C-alpha cells in the first residue's frame, strides 16, 4: 500500500516523541552512591602485600626508566599507573556501562555492566577488559586480558600471563570516593597486592587534553644524573631545532 509523505512525517515525529519519553523516564543514576562526576586525587595510599617473586626482583634490578618506561615516550601506561595519576578524571554512568575518562594520557576505559562473556579472540591491552557489577552501593570491577606493563614507576612488572587480573571496588559517600585495587599476578607477586586510593568529587574540575609529543619527550633519551641543571641542559640539546621563520 502506498503511503503519503505526510504519513512518514507523522511516523518520524512519533518515534522522536517515544525516544524523548524513554530519555525522560530513565533514571540518570540507577544506583545509590553514584560515581558520576569529576574526581581529583586526595590520597594515593600504599601497597599492601606487594612481595615480588625472584623473577620480578631481577626485572626491577635491571630496570632503567629512561629506556624501559614506555610512558617516557608518550605511550600510555597500564591500568594501575593510569589510575594512580594525580590528574583529574571523569566517570560517566549509563545503564549498561560506565566510562572513566582519564586526563592522564587521554585514556578512556569502558566497564561493561551487561554480564557479557569475552570472546576467545579478545586481545590483551594495557587497560584490559573490564566487567562490572553493583553490590549495594559498591561497584566491583574485574579486569582481565591485561597486557604486560609496569605497576610502578620503579619498574615493578605486571606479567600479563593467563590468570592475572585486577579487581577494583569503588564506593562513593557524598563527594568522597574510595577505590581499592587488588592485583593478582602469580608470576610477579607472591600474593595478591592491594592499594586504596581516595578521591574528592569536584563539579568545577575539568578533564583537559593531555599533550605529549614524542619529539619533545626526550627524557627517555637522557639518563638522569642527579644534577638537575646538567640534566636540563642535556635535554635541551636533544630537543629538535625550532624552524626559523623566513
């Protein structure tokens, strides 16, 4: 049956109204103690149970941050080092997923809340695959498929071998949030290690663009000597020349 152009316009308007109704009726924050908003680090806490295996201790002993730390070349760090950055971040809640937008290295995390099972072909990445669930006002996130990376600036490694994972517990009370990270990695740690961070919600905070140009990030090409002036001069010598204007 042929439809007039007016019929299609009316149908389109009906769909738009239905979509608007869903948007209005759907609750903005479905869980108590919402994590939504901008957060700034208050306390980085300390590791508990961070006992390295012999292999991990050897890796730390041989670690040279100037050449072995990818972040010195503007490569985003792994999950834990991203989370412990003191730069602000934003949490965006949706019904079936949560996004964490970190200012540090412009990292974006997606936490799935739909109970999906990762496919066999899912690749390992520095941020891994995060699956979350709510238990009361606590968000529990289990992250697997993590690629090998560094746990700390001092070179403590995360192996990324099968069975490794990071379990996070986020809980907000008013404008205060506590995030507990538990790392399980039998190849690098003798036991599970835990660290707790606390954050303050700040509605006036902004997540800015993180600028890191590998051409300027020449610190990775200079071994630190402890003499700050000498290190600065070496760094300036290695910077690419600025083109002169004609």
